[in-house]
């Protein structure tokens, strides 16, 4: 089973499936049945569908933040319309990827999960304080990504509060905060 796949359906439209963990390219050992999603693999696939509309189907618990940011930025740069379709879950780094698309579609029974960035730190108290500072800066970037699709009247502080709280949003709750399209069923 492929966890990352792109299909050229027509001469003007393609599909991309992100159904695995989002992982940094340094962990890509080229295994045939690797279930992970890597930025360079996404870029290679996007190179093959330049100028086409792209539906990005997502069902992922997330993963590495910087890999998610890279993929999100790649989708933002794509020279065709992009639409994220949350089949079940777009959590953590996968939610960042969804917000890189020009449109997000989520069924009423699908979920977005947003949270503070995390890291492991070893060292003395100075190292710990520096890491806390770094994580706060990283959160600013994540919030910037989510702000691209907020509804009018929703503030940056409100989004930061949701990120701070690790917030799970079904389709209907997401539509109260973000400019997303809610569907009643998993297919679009």
C-alpha cells in the first residue's frame, strides 16, 4: 500500500494523497514501502503536475514541524489551484500542510488538531531556557500559517490560545474559526 501517491487524472487536474507521518528528509532511506511523507518526495511529485489543479487528500497525525512547513510552502507555491481535503485527520504538521493549500475542505466528521511545537532538549538550565525561547518563535510561524485562512474578526491571539491549548476541531468547529468548507460525507 502506498501512503504517499499522486495521480494524474486529467490533463488539468491531479490528486496527492498524504496518508503517513510527516518526516524530515534526513530519515528518507529510499525504502520501497516506506509509509512516511517526505518534503523532497512531495516536491518531485509537484514537479510532475505543474500548472494543474491539485486535490491534496490528508489523513495524518502529523510529525516533524519543519517538514510540514516545507510541504505547506511548496503547496503555496504550486502554480495551480490547491485544495486540501481532510479525509479523517489533519493533525499537527499535517494541519500546517492543509493550510498551505488555497482551499481546505473538511467533512463534519473530520478533524483538525493544532498544538504548540515540541522538542526534546538535553543540557543545563540555559539550554532549557533557550529552547523554550526557540519554541515560542516557532509557534509564531505556525500561527502565521493558520492566520491565512481565519474568518474575519478572529484575532492572532485567539489562534495562539487555541494552539496553546492543543485544540481538536471537527469540521463544523473548524468552520467557526477558519474559512473552510464543511461537507457531510468523506467524499468530495
